[in-house]
C-alpha cells in the first residue's frame, strides 16, 4: 500500500507561501522575486520535531507509520467507555451553563453586543444583556446577574 506523499504536499504548501511572499514583495517594492522549492529541505524540516525528541530524550527514534509522534502520550479509548463526556453531561446538566458574548450587525451598520447565558438543564435563557457600547461598567452591572445565575444553578 502506498502512503500519502506528505513531502510533496507540504512542499506544495511551502511553495504557495513563497509565491504569496514574492507577490507581496513585488507589490511593495516593484521588484520580482525568484522562488525555489527544495523537497529535500522540506523533508528535513518535517523531521525537526522527531530529531528534537531524539536529542532531548536520548532514545532512538522508532517507526510510527502514520501515527502522530505524540501517539504514545495520547489517551487510549477504552471499549466500552464507562465514563465519558456524555455521562458527565447527563449527570450534571442542571448545573452547567453556557455563556457567549456575541456581536450583531444591524441593518443601519451599527453593532450591538450581547451577553447570553443559557442553562443546559432545561435549555432556558438565564440572562441576556444587549448594549451598543460594551464598557467595564456594563460588565460590572452584568456581574450581579451572573452571580445570581450561578446561585440559581447551584440550587
């Protein structure tokens, strides 16, 4: 089985970056640029992470195939998962709230800023504040509301 030609792909990405840099230099200085891509240089660059690990740890590198170099440090999935995010969420949904600060452009090109807190348990809006000029005072006024929301989630 033939693997992904990763050096070819990353060399192409570096070529596109070099071409964009050359175009930017031409537009600023009016002088054309020479772009040269070395696939061997890109392959050596891709080994920098593995070489650093080898030099720091003193361990000989091992073949990892398509697995990322960090695969040995990543958590392994147990089958079947006994406790996961879904279990945690199901057990604690009534005490979890999501908060979002968002911007809404109006038809007159004004920006309105909103602060929304939504409880996950019953999917209800716990707090919604909207202003045209978010300031520290606006956040300070919202803070007691946030504390009240936190207290209501705790009960």
